[in-house]
C-alpha cells in the first residue's frame, strides 16, 4: 500500500517549478523530503538524537551531501566501482548548507544531528547544489527538531543584464555574476560566489533579488509542514544556567577584559592577559564549587570578554590590537623567494603569512573533475594548506580538511577570471599558510596574485582580498577592516571580498544578525573596497606587472595548430615518432583534438628553446604543403633512372620526385649528367599532375628556354631531299 503523499509546488516565475514531496520515502528519519526540479531529484533526511552529552557545549551537526553516479546513468571512475570519499564539489555544497543551518538551531541545543542530502536523479539542465539548502531546511521543518525558521538557498546569476534564479550550467557560462545566497524570510544569512569585476551596488542588487525568491520557498515549506501536520517541537534539556553566577563573573571580568583589549597588544600577550584574569577568578572558588560550576564560569567569562571587546569598538572605535576600525595591519611582500619554483611570493599582513608557489604545465596536468553532474577539466586551480604550526598548535594531520577545500576554492574563484583565456599553460597555485591571525584565505589571494605575476602568467589585472567584520548593538554599528582571528567570532557579519581596482571578483559572507539593511551592507562593502585598494597598492609596489617571460628554469610553452590529417604522422605508429622526438629534444609534447574544428592542438613544453625550435621544425616538415606556382630550394637525396628524389630544405624529410624530363630543356639521357646527390637546386611547384596524379616539380621551368633552330623554307628543304636521293 502506497502511503499518503503530500506535495507543494514552487513557481519560479518563468515556467519552471520546484516540487516538495514527503510521505513516500525514508519515513523512519525525523524528517524527509524529495525536492524535484525538472528531472533532478534530491532526497534529504534529518535525524537528531533524543539525548545529548551534558558536558558538551556545542552542536555536533553533520551536513552530508552526496551525488550518486546512478543519478546520471554513469559508473564511478577508478578500480572500485563504488562511491567513496566526497568530491571537492560535494564538500563545497556541504559547507554552503552547514553555514546557513547551524546558527538557527537553539544555542543550548547540543544533541547530535545529521542532515543527509542525496542526489538521486540528475537533469543536466538543473544544478542540484542550488536545491540542497531548500531540501535540508524542508526536512527539518517536517521534523520535531527545534529550529528557528525555515531557510533556503538559491543561485542567482546575471545574464545579459537580467537576474536569473537557479540557471542551468550552460546559462551560467554566460553570467557575469554567480552568487549562492542563503536566507530566511526575515534576513540574509550567507552569500558566496564569483563575479566579473562588478560594483558593490550590483552585488547588493543580486542579493536582494535572490532574497525575494527565497521568501517564496520558505513559505512553501511552511505550507507543506502545515498540510502534513506540524509536529510539536521536541522537549530537550537546556544548558544549565545560573544568573547570579553570571552577574558575579561579569562584574569581576568585564572591566579587566575591556582594559586589556584597549592596550592594543599582540595575540600572544593578549591571550596570556585574558587567561590570567580567568585564572584569578577561578582561584576564588573551592575545588567543590569548581567541580560543579567550572564549565559555567568559563562560559560566563567568555561571554563577558566578548561583550567587553565589542563595547570597546562601539564606544571608542578601538580594536584589540590598537587599530581603528578602518586601519589595515602592516604589510610586507616579496617575490621570487624560492629559487627553483616557476613562481613564488610571500605575503605577510600583521600576524598572517602565506607563501604561494606557481607551477606551469601542459594540458596533461589539468585537474580532471569527474562527478555525476560535472565532467570537466581545470586549467587553472589553487590548493590551500593550513598546517597546525601556523597557529602555534600541535595536532594530528588527517588529510585535507573541508575548511582547506573551502578556502582554496574561494581564492581560486577570486583569481581565475584574471588568467587570460589564451594562457597556454595549465597553472597550479599552492598556498602554504605559515602564520594565521585573520583571514589566511585573503592572504592566499594576495600571495597568489604576486606569484602568478612572478611566474610570467600575464594576469589581466592584479587581485587583492580583505576580510571584514561588523559589530552592531541595534542602534550603533562598526565595520571592521582586516579583522583579526579573535575578531572573527565576535562580530555580527564576517565577510571576505576580493577584486581588482575595477570591481569585485569573489566574496564569502556569513551574516549573523537579523534585519541588516542593504544600506549598511553596501557601506560595509565600500569600506572593504578602500581596504582592498590599499592592499593592492602594496602588491603592485612589490611587483608592478607580470614578468614578460617565464623563469629561465621554467618550461616554455608553444602551441601550434595542425590539420587533423597530420596528427597520426606526428604521433607515429604506437607513438614511436613523438616519443623519439621528445627524447631527442628533451621536451614534452601533448596533442589534443579540437572537437569543433577537428584540428590537432600541439603543445610543446621545454626549458631548452633549441629543443622547442627543433620540434617546431619537425612539425613544420610533417605538415608542409607547398603552394602551387611557388619556387622552393631543394636538395637531391637520391638519383633514379627516371628522375631525382629531392627534399624541401624548409621542410626536412618532405620529399618529392623531380622527373628526368623536368631537369633541363635539352634531352637528358642520365640524371647524373645534370644533378648529383647533395646538390641544392631551385624547383617550381606545379601541384598535382592530372595525368599521373602525383605532385609535379620542375627545374627546367626556372631555366631560360633555348631558342629553337631556324627552319628553312619548304622549297629549300625539298631540294635538299632531292640532293640526298641522288
């Protein structure tokens, strides 16, 4: 018996719809929903434990997004035909959903919670990551799990000046704005995306447009949960609280923390001072009291410390390290630091430092993306590493973290639009974060820009990035430029903005307060622009423009196009010719086929220009086609009874037969009477002889034709004949 199914349809306003359906699948989960757009279908479920660890002081939330290969009728790649660890694209989608959901659970809700989203069917015209937030929130709305309000996420793109919600992959290629926006009915919570040097106002317009679409999707979730029968929110054991203790701790800690924050000391000094205040407060309590109340004391101390730091900024415009709200920390930069990399740079801002390297390669080094929804290759990609020593910690290394993947992706999106389309190389940038106290991802953008320029990659424009914060108490607000690590969790909006001198190229925002006006948002973005331009000036004073050529030890890349008919001749049987040529010239040769023109694209990579020139010469010889009517210099390589085999000097190895009859105007009995092996002569090319269907060249056509002997009158010829008869 098929269970009763409930559904809700969301109109996108252009004929497309999104359907929410529940009641058929995964009914043992606390909440489940199938979201469908076109033929793309996502199944989202949520389960939360009924009890929690009383000693836990955070929400153990896991958001998991997986794309099943069967959804697009494909097999997983590799030896094991089974989905394994999540791809980078899946991890990035998980992060997008997590960042919107997490702040909307009650602060004192600490039950283990798992949201799972699975792509079950894929329509190539629908990008599923734009539906994941809607699916996750709907599953929660259909459960009894405490949650503040429904949210949704949409992708907004601007195509030919018009905003489009949830565009297709092909449409997105034409967009100059690509933003993912997460929001509830009342406020925007998250923004992330890339842009083609747009203004702050244009970006705000895109967010506003996306928010209107999100409001409709949130209303649909409410309607669906009411149709099913809204569940009563489950009871859970709240955190222990003690208002009297909180007041005592605040009284003891607030002013001391305020005074420490006002001194403008370094991260380490400040941390030790705060710790000393906390230890002095704890010393006032007995062991029995601490056994019962130590967690609360720590909690209330942290709350008082946070309040003091925020108040210092709102009251006096000062920050933890003594700066004003608009000051940027001291910056120093250096390029060409590493002698054997293809490009390198150091960017240091305050206590944050990133060392970037660039490696240049062929298309064979492209990063292959093979997922159920995307089969593509990246010719420019960036990897970000965040070792524990960068924050003075010692902790185990467990592979690349989700945070590292997210930060690297943000920096990659910031820079990739400035790499010219005709860049012949595959370019890999690696950022090694060596110190961190405030936005190492933006330091990565800055160091990446300089390393690319140092490597000789002809960036269209340099890119800089800055991390910003916002503190507001409702009536007052302060926008903080270039936030510290300590300020990262204090504020009401954390946002990172990258761009050139002409506009924004990428952004990432987490907005934690309700009712943030677009006027404040634009003002904050404009302050970020001032900071970006200041940092950009520091970068360009270190390296003003890209180096005109790659480093002497870096590979030079030459790309040539050849007719498809010559690809086989260049490669040779079993790759014999190309392998011998690579070995002989110490180069790397890669041949790809242009699917549109069916031409061969030959990439030649090598550090020795002589070797590259030799490869070019060989390719020119193989693909040489003489022009009809042109004269060419040739060398005799073989003599035969009926002619000579000659080789074009400008195309060694390209031979043609010079027939004996085309050697000279006089009758030629032996070829060697006119030419010998090794002789260099000129010939004229006549194309293909229609009789023999072979190429025809002639030496005699370039020689002056000897005059014909005079013919005697006919009557004199007759007399001579009569004389001969007698």
